[in-house]
């Protein structure tokens, strides 16, 4: 392990002489294969032997061909497959000591003392018990004459690292479990499809989603599609909920809404811990309202299909981290789980997480429902709070009256999730007592006076719409500052929420600088980053980037599949992003690319030659298809055509080449669940900040805010949602190339190279710290509340 300037790199980190076994256990989840692939390739990369354990713990108990050594090629083409290729099974035998004794014997025979378990809390608890009994099991095997003393001595310690694979996201200590995002994709696809048929016939649909003990999928999908009612086990509705629900559905119909959506978690209960079924909800609506009502039970559809970009990246990062954890572990290191907090991977003591997870169930059983929600974590709490805020409109008499006017507008190129952010901002603003105004066509519409009041019902159904319904332009305000100030005065605008990309940052800076000449801009100004390029300083993620990544990954899957069964072929694919290489790099990691050329990491003809040779070697020995991504502005001379022609010429006789420019398909489409929820949550937080600033700066009958911290960008930084004054972001920005000077995702590039078999340097400074599960996490984890 090399150490420089307090940074840790693994150049020569070795797994030589170590054997790692990887297994998937319990219910399958999309992304498990990506995790298996990462463990196998990272293990082999550091020189360890890696074994597949087929059929989960059952395979470990049965031994034989169920435990096979893995090769680099054996995990090719796994990344895009759903389920688990190595199989999973519920295993009664492993629950007995006799079964665990057989499993121990099978592992010792192969010299395996490192176990990577991908599964839920039951699977991980089983692994921990196995580890605790290990020395006793070995002693018993020696006693029975099945192994000798030397073997018992040599393999005296079993090391375990867990990764949580569960679509329910029911494991405490991690913000997202492998499979959750893909399950949300399946649910949202179904809800979007159902909405069109429901609208045609004025129907009510009751959708039952998975989640026997956890309402995460139901809650987040309700938030992502703007459902009228949601029923989850952690927070059963108050007594008399039936009447309230029917009143709400009836009011929606009276307000000219043609459909109603109710989402029910399969484990939904009432306050007396009695189950509330989807059939029961349907009967209620039919009997009390007479609405045409249908039930759709999604069932195992939610477990199926290809993993989303998010799950592939999460599983790949966790798989690499798991191998690092196994290599660094000692006999005294407790079994740990590698998980995600914010956008950082962390290690947590396995049993702390399991105990916290069990506490949630205990709280529900004892009817301590508020406690159960709190134990689920800040992310779950925030989701529930935001859903209540946006779904249930208070009567006019209960709303505060602020007399403030707040305008919302989109700036720059459209990004999926912008509409979800606008809907959230409008509804939260109205709930806070403000009058909300929508500006069409960005600042161009602003100076032309295209400003009108927008009401609660006007933004109904906006969450799932792609593009920008308000209209958006790249026009900056400086040219028309006089007219914009005049419109601000005429409409008495007291605060401004700007949703957009790099242009939005430039707009806010121009408005801030205009404050010295125009008092109209001495008001709270807030910007939300929304761009597929993810090139805005002050935030690690932007609204729209996840949807674009999914479009890229889906297309790459299809392109790769087009060559299956044909001769060897390499695809050169150009992505968008301006000078920012986020889409090419992270898309490359998610799609299993062999190389990704970006502006931030300069390359020359020698690098291109080396890449071609590397691919040629791989093509001769194993793989059939290669994938190379290129960011559109990565180099003015090494264009997509140039790279295509180079690969075509150099690969003659080994592979042929095809090129694709993905273009604007990356910008279109319905927003992903992540972008819908990120947009919704970040806009709600921004409006609450605006309300506070308005109240703090209201003096002598008017708003006056002239400080740096009254013109902010709200972004996600590592694990925190942070308001940063835009003036302070100037030093962090490369305005010529329209990118931040430092970008966190560059640390992920070595992962792509390692998984593509390149020798590379990898900074692991952020790894290796064992953290603890805290009941009330500090505000930092609000970052993932966005999901």
C-alpha cells in the first residue's frame, strides 16, 4: 500500500495466497451480478483466487461443483443481467450446526477464508454466526479426522464482508441497497403506463408493491408519481382514514382530475397491526364512492429486468470496496458491511446494522410507529414528510399568509426532473403561504413579461413529464437587466428560484452583480442544478444526470447485443456533456466500457495506441465485443471519426468497428425515479430556505437581502445538502470550459480501468474507515434523502 501526502493508493496491494468466495443469498435483486463481477475482477486483479459459490448457502453446504474457481472471462456480459447468475436459494441446512460444519469443510478444502456475502439481513446474520463458530467448527473437523491440525492452524480465521442486496431498502446503515433503484424503475414504468389508461376511463387504480416489512418502495414511488394516497407499515394511517381517503379522492375528481392512484405496500397495516390489503382498499372506494376501480399487483416484476445505471455503479463500487475490506481485515476486525452514504462508500459493523434493522420491526410490533420511522433513518423520514407536504393540500383557512411573491423559472437546456422540481417548489411555496409565479422561457420570457401566477392544481401530473413544461432558454439576464428589473417591480417579486445548468449559475452571478444598481435584485436568490452534463460547481449531482446515464447505458446494452453471435466488434460511442466527462466516465463504468476519453484526463496518440493494443489482445483471447466511450469535447483533434478510423485500421484482421453518436436522446425521455425524487426533495428544501430568508430580511414593509448568503446554489456535497453563496463558487469554476475545477467522479475512473483489466493507480484514501450506525445521523445524510 503506497502512501503519499496522506493519500493512500494501492499500487502493489496484493491478495496473493488468499482465496475469496462470493455468494448471493436470499431474494435476488438487480445489480447482484454487477457486484459479483466487481468482486471477481478486483480479486483476480490483486492476485487472489476467487471462487463462485452457486445456489447461496445451499451450494456451500453441498460443495462439489457448486464451488468453482472464477476466471476474468467468466463474468463477461454479466453486468447488464438482472437476477443473479450464480443462483440463490433459501437454505435450511445452513441454519443447523451440522450444515455449517459441512460448509466449513468445503471451504477449508479449497483454502477459502474470505467470504463476500451479497444478500439481506438474514443472509448476513447467518454469515456472522458462521464466522463466530469458525474456530469451533475447525476443531470439530480435526476431531472427526476430516482435516489435520496444520490446516486448522493455517485457516484459523474466517473474514466476512457483506453487501446488501435487497429491493426493499430495508437495511439500516445504508442509504441505498443494491436493487432498490431498479425496483423503483419497474414500479414507475408500470405507474406511468397505468396513468394513461386510467385517464382514458376515469378510473381509480390501487397498486400493490413489494415491501412486507418496509414501506420504502411504496413511499418513494408515491412521491415519484404524485400518488393520491399511500399505505406503508411504518406509519399506519390514523383511525378513520377510510373516510379521509375517500374525501380526498372525491375532491380530486371534483377538481376535474380524471384518475386516482393509491399505492399500497404489501405489508401495510392499520393502527391495530391488522393488514390493509389492496383488495380491501378497492372495495372501500367502490362501496363509498362508486368509482370504477382496479387493482394491479406488481409482484415479482419488481425483482426482474436489467439493473439501472445507479445499481450497476453502486454494485461495482461496493464490490471493489468489499475486496479492499477483505484484504485489509485482521483476525480482530468485526464482520462488516460495505454500504453507501451520500455518494461515499463506507464500512459499518455488520451486527450493528442488523440490530438496528431488527429494532425497526420491534417498534412496529409494539405500535411505536413514530419511533419506527425515525429508526429507518433521516432519508425515510424526509421522504414521508415531503410526501405529506406535496400530496395533501391544506384548506385555505389553515394556510399561513405571507404576502410574498416567489417566481420560478428554468434556464439552459432541458433536463429530466425539472418539472418535478417546479411542482415541488410551487406546492411547498403555496403551503408556506406565498403567491407563486411561473416564468415561461427563462429570462427571455422574464423580460418579455411572460409571468403568471401558478396554482396548486396547475402542476398536477408534472412529476413524470420529461423536458421543461415552463419552457427554457439559454438567454442570460445581463442584456435585458433593465426590463427584468421592471418586471420584478411590476409583479412585486420578492424571491427567485432558478432551476437549470451552468447558465443558471451565470444568471445568478449576473443578478448578484446587478444588485449595486438595482434594488429589485436585493432579494433571496436560489439556484437548483439541473443539467444532464452534471457540470455545475458546488454540487456532486445535478437533476437530469441520472436519466441521461440510464439512456446511455440502455443504448450501450442494445448496441453490444447487436453484435452477439457475429464476428468480433468494437463500438465507439460519443456522449454529450460539453467539456465535462461525467456521462462518458460514469456511463462507461455502468456499461462495462473498455475506455472512456474525456477532456479532464488528457490523452495522446500513445494512449490511443495502447488502448487499441489492449483491446486487440483481449479480443484474440476472450471477449467478442468492445465498448469505447468518448465525450463530445474530449479533444479537438482526436475526434470520434479519428478514433473510429484508428481502431478500424489497427484492428484489421482481429475486430471491426462501428460508431454511434447518441445525441439528444440523452436529453429526452421520462425522468428516472432518482431524478424525480432528487428534484422534488431539493426544491422543497430550497423553498423552505427562501421562506426563512424572506422572513429574516423583511424590514419596514419590504424585503431587502443584499448579503452574499442571500444568493445561493443548493447542491449535494459528499453526504450533505449545502447552500453555497454563488460568489464563493467563482474560484471553484473553470468558466472557459464550463466545468468545476475539481470533480469527485474522477476518483471512479480507475474502477472502470481496473474492471477492464488495465494496470492503474487507485486512490483509496476514503476507504478503510470503519464507521458506526448512529440512530440520529447528523444532517450530513440528508444528501441521500433525495433518493
